[in-house]
C-alpha cells in the first residue's frame, strides 16, 4: 500500500468517526461504580470443606500472624470458638523433640472425606489447602499433638 493510499484510508476513517459523532450518535454510557458490600464469611455446619474454606482461612489467618507461645493451641482454640468440632481436628507440635520452635505448625479439620489444612510458619505466614482425608482416618500423617484442652 502506498503512502498516499494509507493517508487517504486514515482520512476516511477519521471522517466517518467525526460524521458519526456529528450525526447525533449518543456516547456510550459508562457504568457508575456501585458500592461493594463487605460480607463476613460464616460457618456452614452442613457444608463440606469447600463450603467452609473461606471461613476457615478468615478465622486462622489473623491467629497465625499474632505472636503466640503455643500457636497450635491458639489455632485449634480459634477454630473451636468459630464452630468447628474439636474431635475432627489434628494439630502438630509447637516444638521439636529437642525443644526447638517448630518451623511450622499445621492444623487440620476433617469434614466428611476432605480435610481443611492450615499451616502457620515460624515467620507467621499462613497457608491453607483442601486435601482428601487419609484412608486410615484423619488428615495428617505421623504423630500429632493430643488436643486435651
């Protein structure tokens, strides 16, 4: 395409655009932003792990970020206070066998055949996932802390 043909094409496009505006074509309305309503997640007692994950995270994240001498106990207690059943929970130890602070503490709640699993790292980061419950029962492999409080 020659420079002249390109120039004439551009002029034609601009002319059509200007003519369309001058001919009374209404501008496209832009939507007005609506106010968003913040909702607090709620516990779904009859719901599965997927229905309760947002609530699980909402309960645990602030607890994980707080200073805790016993993060495992704090995580379990927060979940119990939020409505989860303590008998369906497992938690790892806060300290290693040599009494060193654990790199992470994991808490799990089994709901049906799925598990909500939350992890608090020593740096107070929080992670969570949903996994299938173990065929032997429970969510966590290995020795877990007895929940006796």
